[in-house]
């Protein structure tokens, strides 16, 4: 984390900053100097996220689920560690933006899965643009809902989190192979689609999220 902050400062919207696990590990190891230093670093990151609010950066596209959700997750985890309600309030202001890309369709590939579009192009073998349902980064929303349930006691969000990680298991097959993304549309630019991309590329992140949320 020190290297991350040294190279990027406090305004980088990083996926899965280890707030809970990082602080817990340092405390359990008795490394209280490092614990307090990291707590200060996290507070500076939180200040940036709160100051920016809904003015999220646009590194790739104008509205990116994997920018919005990690920032919200960070603030929720930091609230749970500090009990300072300003962090919970800031996270709650972001929650509508987290939920907007999602739907409650009666299809396990779509149900509570935030829409993503470019994942097969960047991570897959066929390199086509098309709505991916699911892609493993959709589990970041599950992390948000899980910590929001812990912070507020709203159990419906825990159930939503469990739906997302369970639905993501469809990208891991019975024989142990996997797919980085399922491209959902039947056709894209006239070409047949609706396929699981051949590359197994980091879909194990969904398993990590599943274990964390269901522990």
C-alpha cells in the first residue's frame, strides 16, 4: 500500500483496496505503527473520494461501474473500521450510481449483474465489444452490497450480494475450466455472438468474492 500511495497519490480509484483485511492483519501482527500509518493513508483517500463525490474520473469511459463501486466499497469499509458516519453518508450518496447499471431480470446471467460492455475486447480471445453478462468485475457490486448490509443492517443488500456472486459462478465450468466473460447479445455487428469467451482470464476473482461474501 505504501508503494501504491507513493506512485499514485491518494486519488487513484483502485479496485479492492484492502481496508478491512489490511488493517486487521497489521493489528493482529502487533504492527501498530504501520497500522496507524495506513489508517492515515486511508483517511486521505477517503477525503479525496468524499470531495469528488459523484464526479468520478473517466479513465476509459464516461460511466464505469468498476470506478464507482470500488470507491463506494472503500468508504463503507472505512466507516466500519472507524465508525465515523461521514464515510457512511458519502457512500450512501454513491449507492444510486452503484445500483443504476443493474437490473432484476429473471435470468441468472442478468439478475443483479451490472452491465459491462468492453470486457471481451480487452480480456478475451475474440476481442469483440458487446454486453458482458457476467464479467467477474461485476462482483465488485456484491462487495459494496455486502459491506452496506454490515454498515446499515439492511439485509436485502446481503441477499443481492449473494445473488451476484452465485450468478458469476456460471463463468467457472464443471471441468474446472473457465471464461473471462460471457458476451450476451445474439449478434454483434452481424456476427453470431452469445458465447463464453475461450480465454480463462482472472475469472477466479469471482470465486474470491463468493468466499468473502458467504463466509
